[in-house]
C-alpha cells in the first residue's frame, strides 16, 4: 500500500518515489527546466559582461572614473553651500560637481578634490559659466589661501597627460568605495 502526497507546487495527489519527495514528477521536471534556464542565463550575462569589459577603451574607463569621482563630490558636498553663491545644496540631483579649473583645459586637475566642489546646477555652473570670481572667493573661504595657491601652481602644468587604463580603474575603484561608505 502506497501513501499519496500532495504536491507542494500544483497541489495534486501523487505517489512519491522517496518519502521526502515534495513535488510530483511533472513539477520536478518543470523546476529542473527553470533551474537550467536560470543557470544558462546567468552564464550568458557573465560572458556578455566579460566581453563588454574587454571592449572598453581608455576613454570608457575615464568616463567611469569621472562618474564615480563626481558622484563622490556630490555626496561629500550635500548639505553644504554652493562654493560660488552660497545656496544650500540639499539634493545630489540638483547640483553639479563644478570644476574651478576646467577639466578639459587643465587635465592635471580633473580629479583634484580641491578643484571640484558642489555648485548649483542651473545658476552658477550653467548660466554663469562656473561663476569663477565667486568660486575663487569660495575656495579661499572653505580651504584657505594655501589651497588656492596650490591649485594656481598646479594649473600652470599644461602638459597633456594621458593616463593609463589602470590609473582610471584605480580612481573609479577608490571613489566607488568612498560612495558606498
């Protein structure tokens, strides 16, 4: 005499092969198919991610490093005042990580934490093109004259600096970790 069990998946009565068998034969096959599909999809995603990583250019790594650096600047400066106009920066989506020395013209200062500060998006950074006179005063007020002198001296180094892929990966990794903390 066999004991019938109720399938945990479809609720039909079935005769289990083993006493601990929770699912009927049909449900067991369906669950196995879903599991295999899930594993296959996971493997395909991993292969796609690996291929995407292999195809990245130095420019892609630079963009990623800039993203994490600027995100960290925004997180650091939320709740502070705009470096230029003293407006309160309350939400990271409403202000920029504005550069005192332009990132394109001064590549040596692109990832300098003193050179990049929270700046209101619509007024100072966009309409006032950085509001640089007030930005300069804000640097002195926030960090002191020595930091401004340091930035001025560093800006004189106009040498074209192409950083390696590894350097950009390190920068992205550093600021990604800081963002998580």
